[in-house]
C-alpha cells in the first residue's frame, strides 16, 4: 500500500541544498503543469472520478488538492520572507477534498490556477538572494524549515501526486 500511496517515496529533505540544486528545483516548477496536463488530458469524466487507491482520492480531487496546497505554499513562502519565523497555517485537506467544489468543478479550473501560481512562484523565487532561502517558518508537519526545504517539498509534493495519477492510469491501462 505504501508503494501506491507514495510511488516516488516519502519526502526527504536535503538540508545541504546547493545553489545548483536550488536552480534545478526552481526550473522543475515550470514543468509541473505541462506534465500534469500530459497525464490527465486523455482522461474522461468517469476516469477522473476513480480513486488511485482504496480509500484514496480521485484524480479530480488530487488536482484540486494540488491547487489548494500550492496556494498555501505560496503564501507560506511570502510570509517567511516578510515575517520572522511565522507559524504556517495548516488546513484540513481531507475535509477540503469532500467539499462540492472538489467534486463538481472541472479540473481545468485548478490546472489554470496552478499554471498562473507557478509563474508567480518562479518569479518570486528567481528574485531571491541566496541568504533569503535560509529564512524559516514553522509547520505542523515538518517543524521549523527553511525556504530551501519548503521548495524541495513543493516540487516533491507535485511530483508525488502526478505519480499517483500515472500509477492509476498504468494499473487501469488507460
């Protein structure tokens, strides 16, 4: 079950992130939406409603979750840049996924949101000085983390969910 839930493995932060690794990570953000579109474009409405694992979210719920998560991540990043070690708000992603919006809204709404949000994220990240990536904020899940670690988690989180969708497609031979 863990291989299905975490097809690329669980998140592991690199606390000694180099400038080259950071640049590579930032460049990966630009590819997330293109990859997501390539993976989900051939899927029809009924396929989007299928859960990637028993008790898991549907592809549609995953995509809407990705948009909500990335909005939160973007705001956390901005708070870390403008406040001293702020406490990042968390949200009940399990309850968000049960809202009608997740069930009834076309995925394209969230894909477009991700596309624009990632452009803003890239603009902001590319404007930061090296020392700003060491600014910190506190999360419930990871504790006190740097922007460097948040950046790694951001990319991992998106790749993680895209991999879940790919795994579902492969298992169903879609």
